[in-house]
C-alpha cells in the first residue's frame, strides 16, 4: 500500500472504488490534487485496518452498467459493487459514476486532446491533468497507483472535478 503524509484539515478526501473480482481503491485529495493511499483487495473485502475510512468525505464507486450483451464478469462486478456500498453505509456520502460517465468527463476535460476509451487512455488523461508523465513517477502526485487502483482514481478525480466546477459556477 502506498501512503503520503496526512492531508490538511481543509482537504476534500474522496475514496474512489473500482469494484470487481479484484477491487481497486484510491484515497484522493481533491484539494491538493494527489493520491493519499491506493491499492487493491479481493472482491468486497476491505483491507484491514480500516480506521482511515473515517477520514473520507465522500466515497465514489464505479457503478457497473452493461451496454449490449452482458458478460458474466459484469454480474459479479454488480454483486461486489452492491456489497461494497452496503459496507460503506457508515459514510454519509456514497456516489456512483459509470465508466462511460468517467470517460466522457475526462475527454471533455482534455478538450479532445486525449479521447478516453479504455484504461490506457484514461491513465494518459489523468497523468496529463496532473502535470504530465512525471505525475506517475516517484515524488509525483499519482505515484504508486497501479492496475485497478487507476480506475478507482479516475472515478474519484472525475467526481472531484465535477463537484469543483459546480461550486465555482
């Protein structure tokens, strides 16, 4: 598990979750625009200890949604997502975004420079929006985020980005 120094009290901490057989998670500080912690766990079994959940302001989960024929993995993913939402009921705020919502928002934020269609293009957009390739290197704001945690970061980042734009309007 990757960890940065604790965030300030003025930070908005968003827990992003990408549910599945291997669930990715990412605690993102939208005020400082950096990852605090990230990792993976099997299914809906949060890693212990979980006292850090008390720091979370909002949890955002990628809600599985089938487009066309449904694969068996999507059914399992929906089950895991439901169990996780149930586990997070102690949090006051749990939100949902579909992968399509995430891709559309990131593509719009990139003004079409990167068209987000898959995990690779989503990661490229996240790197670009956090300062470029160095954002994912040691010392960068996205350092240590790998595999399924990247999708969780995308959900957290998009929710934070959309919330900030609503507040500033």
